[in-house]
C-alpha cells in the first residue's frame, strides 16, 4: 500500500449482536471490565470475554498474558462468524509483540466485522488496514476508565456502532482550533503518534500517509519526544503527500503547541488541533479507512459514507 486507500466497511451492529472482547496489550482490571460489560449489555449487545483477557504474563507483568495467547484470542474472535464485532478491553503495551503471530491469511478469509480500540491498538489499526483492507474504529475501549465515566464517549461510540449516518459529520469539541487553515480530502488513518513512529520502516507496514487525513494523538509524552516522533516521520518521508492532519488530545503531555507548529506547520496542509479524540476525556470515535473531507475553518471531518454499512 503506497497511499491511504478506502477500506471495506463492516456492517453496523444491531440489537442483540454478539461481540467479542479481547486484550491484545496490557493487563485488564477485572472490576473495570465488568463495568464495561454491563454498559454493553445495556446497549442490548451480547459481550463475550475471550479466554485470556484477564491473564497477566508471569514475568512481564505489563502484558495481558503471553504473545501467543493474546494473538490466539484476537484471531479466534475475528474468524468466528458468530461475532459481529471485536472490542478491545484496553491498551497499554503489547500489540506490536503479537501482530506478526496472527494468521493473516485466515483473517482475510473471514468476513469483515467491527474492530474498536485506540492507544496501543494503533498497531492493529495499521495492520488491519494494510493486511486486511478493512476499516476500523479508533474509539473507547471496554475497560477504559475514561469510557466508563463519560457520557459523550459512550454516546458517540454507540451512535457510530448502531446509527453511523448520525455521526457522519464529526465536529471538533469545545476548545478545538485551527493550526493551519484550509480544506482537504483524503482517507482517514492514524492513531497514537509514538506507535506510528515505531511502525515506520517495519516490514509490511504502511510506507506513507500519502492521500490520507492523518489523525494524531498521544499520552504522557515530553515535548522533545513528540518532536522526535514527528521528526522521524518527516525524515522518513512518511508524511509526504498527506492531505490534512487532525490532532486529538495530548493528555498528560508537556505543552506541545510550539512543537506541533514547528514540525507540522510547514507540511503545507490544513491542520486542526484539540479535535477531541484520543486519551482525553469524552473522546470521540473516529473511523479509519473511510474517505472524507476536512474543513479546518469549520472544524469538521465529514465522511463520504457512514463508518459502517
């Protein structure tokens, strides 16, 4: 894949849909998982927790079990035709370790379905785009505290899952602003900046964001590290030909506006900031792999078609 391309859109969810919950990255707090499952049941979904979701690696306690078990859960969930969606329980770290253990040929043979997550799940959004050609949802996760406690995050994800045409126009939240004015078209992609930088140059990874509307956010980073990630992408040519840039939240990060202006202001494309997706409170759900139009002045990202069929 030499440029961002529109992907296959999975079907939307309907009441009673059976959804799998997986943990591709870090350990999952059981109390928060149960709270998230109750919320999903309140949406008339039937959530099923995959076997290794509550595992903890015996030596590397930042992982939710072994790489092989995490990969097996995800592959089984994706390939099981009884599931209509695969929802990640949380991020953390670990998706990169298991992504190459997935049976991509078997997953390509399975019917496309909804896939939701953010943060460390960025590695999987990219892999699903490149290896499966399936659009995904950068959105709240089942056991994430910001999802469990925030009505806006819940409502926007629920609308995207069940009535995607109602959120076909995604509006920047209060506090969003214009970094570089203009209007751009492209296919949505992106996620957590540090994960995208870590993927640059990896075998089988997307070689560039050409033709894309690139969505970027991160959490807990110092300014010089964000500078380094962006500089790496710039030097690698990964941002060459990008159509526009949508910046989300930078929760628990140092003041970054100067860095963002310095590194992205000269790319020559429209850029909006603090749009409202990512690790921040009340995060919006942003579909990846869908063509759309970014209007920086209006602070809108308008999808050509609903995120889900």
